[in-house]
């Protein structure tokens, strides 16, 4: 992708016009608000059901001078389904060119253009391009606003039946097994509900890893094809979900996992057990590591408690 702001070629039937500052497009539909000149607008697009498109999105698509789209073909397909004409300049804006394209979008806004940013589905900046642009615009003093709308993260969280008062969004886990295991281990004691995006091809392996690291009985929800005809939400334990997906999964997947329950740890008993194993010839660190899972404690907690108990006995 080169660095110029050349227009994407529209498909047959799509309209393209010159960039405008004051805007000569047809008035937006009732309830819509035309994008403001000199402002960058990040707009949410439907995640499955085109009826979820907001009047603001429709107005923004018709009235923006520059539309930065994650996939220009999908943008035009969405516009056709909505029955709107994208008259502004359309440029590609995705993970591979976000850094190079950002200065050009800033310059367009600085020159007075109404700049619209959309992803393939959902809200730009949430596991999609947009974050770097917002940071750069804020640093440059360029106004940024949002046209809110559909979000797979929030939709799945609400449907999951898990606690939604405190949650964390973790995006996609690493693809490599070792890196994924380390990432999940870091989250094993996270008390908040966790929301993950996952490829259907990796969903089964991810659920198996979660069951191993978080615990087989941890509650979770597998949300698939949200807002679409075949929307499905499975609520079960991680072990049950891993078993249910052994034959594969189809469609867009969001995983929602309950946070870790409060730990009740008896370190004195765990330390005594570790010291007993050490007295039988096992290294104390290895003994602490063996005892820790049964006690619901970290190995280093048991090790430090055992050292303290040994020192107290020797005093």
C-alpha cells in the first residue's frame, strides 16, 4: 500500500465525489447527524445484523469527506445493504498501514475534512485499527468523536450470564501454544470477568488450555455468530465447552470467562506439608511447588512460609 490518499475504486453503482469542507451531500436521514468538518469520527458498524446500523452511521457514511475503512470492499457492500451512497474519498486503513496512513488522515482533518473511520464490524480501536490514530489526533489537538453502536465484546458479556459489573477485555490470545499458556497463567487469578476474541479454528485448543490453567470447573460462555441468524450462546464449565467444541466450531467466536474465585489459603498447613516433604529428601522449592496447588496458593508463597516456619523452629 503506497502512502498517498488516492481514492479506492468503487464497485459498479457506487458514487464518488470530490472532498468537501462545507458539505454538499444530501441531508442525512432523520435522526442522523452529519460528521463535523475538521473532526475524526470513529463509527461502529454492525457485527452481524445490518438493522443494527445507527442513523449516525448512515449519515456519516453519506456525509464524510474521507472514509478510512479496514476493508474497502466490505465498506461498499455495507453501504449497498444500507442503501446509502459513499460520496467521500475512500482509503484503506488496516493493521498493516495504520502507522503510515495516520499522518495523512490527520492532515485531512486539519485541512477541514470530515474524516470517518470504520472497521469491518464493531467499534474501531477495539482489536481493530484506530487506537494509534486517536492518540496522534489528541497529541495534535484535532477533535475526535465516536458514533457508538454494536460491539461484540459488550454483546457477549451481557449474554454470558457472568458478572458484568467488573470485566477485562483481553482480545486475541497468542497463537503459539507456549505464549498462550504464559498469557493464561498471568490471568489465572484475575478476579474480573474476562472477554476474549478467538478464531473458530483455535477455539477448542484455547478452551482446553483455559480448563487446564483456570480450572476445569470455571464457568464460561461461548458466544457464536452474535446478532446473526444462527446466533448461539453456550454457558457451561470450561471443561464442558472444551468437550463440546472437539469437532470444531463455525463462525465468529467470543469467549467470556468468569473471574477467579477468592482464594482461601492456609499457608501454615501448606508450609508444614512442604517442610515434611523436604525432611524426606525433597528440595524445599520442589516441595512448595507440589503442595501449592492443593493449598490454592502460589509456590513462592508456600516456599516463603516454609522458610519462615523453619527459621522460627530454629530460633
